């Protein structure tokens, strides 16, 4: 079976528990990981499109915020990996608003540097510096991470790209512009 074989016609195993599984079963299952991973770029792009349906009271919808963040980073000369992280940093907003950084971080972790993964994973706390005082939270909560080698990296991301990406007059690149980047990073051949 190749990675292009449709998922629904692939051979299936018949065990009811992992304990019953055999080496032959896992020879069927293991190649499916690449098949499933090949679907990830489409699923990520679809999830990004869902962000268009929610503005959460912000001046721009959540997709536009993500596009602005990525566009600003790209126009500032950041590398593709950083731009991917900028695009996906808030992908979890509509799935888990209170823990959205963890979703973005989980998606990018296998494909990006430790610094960029840490940045996505912690951007929510660092972003709080700009507004948490208005909602009764500690805007300096990020200071708990001051000893991290990625503190300044994440601080800069929020200052230059994330907290500035709510401008309804800004002209972002469309999602289609970033599609090749998503496919390049999240495809199984990477």
C-alpha cells in the first residue's frame, strides 16, 4: 500500500485489544501513520478557516488575526518556520479558548525548533502583558519564565507580531498564500 491509497480502502486489523495484537497487525497499522499525516495539512487549513467564524469581540476575526501575525512576520523577513508558527499560534482559539496555545504548540512541535515551539506554547502568557491588567489578571505573569532561554524570543514575537495584529485596515496575505508553507512543513515527507 502506498501513501496515496485511500484511507478507507486500506487493510484493517481485527484485534479487540492491544494485548491481542500481533506483529502482522502492526505491519498493517504502522504505514498508516504516513497516510494520516498526509491529511494533516488539509485538516490544519480547514481548522484555520473555522477561525473566520469567530471574532470574539475583537476588531478582526480570529483568522484575520492569524493572517496578520504571519504576514507581519513574513514581511519582516522571518524564516518560514517562524512564519508557520505565527500562522498557527492561535489555531486552538475556537477549540479550547482557555488553553489554545497548547493546541498550536502540539501541532508544530515535531516540525519546528525548540525555541519556536516554546514560543507558541507560551505566547498566551506573554500576550497577557498587554492586557491582563484590564481583566484582573497579573500582566507580569510572564516573569515566571524570565530564566528561559526563549523568554526574549517569545517576548519579541508578542510585541512585534501578535499584539499588533488586530488592525482592521491592515492588508494581510490571504490564507492561500500560506498554504504551500503549511503543506511543506506538515506533510509526511518532511
